[in-house]
């Protein structure tokens, strides 16, 4: 996609994550539990500042762990397996 060619995907990923967290918080307040599945790009997974940013967002939100699920296409995991493992560890 054009956003990837111009290096915009990490910013878009963060926007999507922040929006999903806000909507999940609103739904929790209304007693409407939801789970958001967010596809995340390899560039974002490889960004060392992403995990602390997500942790801060989630810490402020106080959501159930099941509220946000991160996904990545299997075809992309192989090329970034060490980054994916670090990402997973950082979210635990």
C-alpha cells in the first residue's frame, strides 16, 4: 500500500491501537464487553518504542486483557520472528 511505501504504517498502527482502546473503554463503561482484533505491521513490531507506548495506553485504560488482541499475518512472522517474540514478551 501507498502508506507503507511512505513509511506511514507505524503511525497508522498507533492511531488504530489508540482508537480501539478508547472505544473499548467506552464499551466497558456501558457494560458492553468487546474484543478488538488489530492487525499490526512488521515495521511497528520492530519499533522498540511501541511496547512501552502500548503499555502506557493500556495502563491508563484499565481494560481486560482480552479487550485488545494483536494479529500479524503468518507470512510476515517468519521474517520478523525475534521481533514478534520480543513484542509478545513485552505485552505479558
